[in-house]
């Protein structure tokens, strides 16, 4: 098959989901909020891709898991070590507010203080 396959699109979106999660969540948001949002975004991406390609309902779960695993792996393996994502990453320092903002977390207090 020529061109970009749906699996490549899923992988690319999975690589970018940590960036979207960092943009949408607050610096002081709990890890549970960030993980929950990432899981929701991976579910939407995997399900939409599976439906678009005509995957059987039994295959949708594997589509979702694949996107989530790629997103988590690239967050911890690339984006966080390069200080792009993570509570102290460039995106979190640049974008104020977002989901889970309460200012009560460890990084939330640091953000308010400095």
C-alpha cells in the first residue's frame, strides 16, 4: 500500500498526544489528571482510527492500547527527558492554567512562588 497508513497516523498522533496533554493541563495538576486526560485522548484517537478503517469491535481495544503505549513511551522516553513535557517542562512553564489547576501540588506552589 502506498502512502501513509492508518497505523502511521496513529503512531504520529500518539507521539504528539503528550504535547496536547501538557497544553491542556495545569502545571500543578495531579499526575492522575494528566494520565486520565491522556487515556481519554488515546481512547478517542484509537477508536476513531479503528472506526475509520473498519476495524472489528474486538480490534478497537488494541488500537486504543497502541496509541496509549506510544504516547506514554514517547513522553517518558523523549519529551520529558528533553524538558518539553512534564511538570517542569517548557510547555507547562509557558502555558498558565489548564485542567486540574488548583495550585496545591508541588509544582503548583513553585509556579505561584516564582
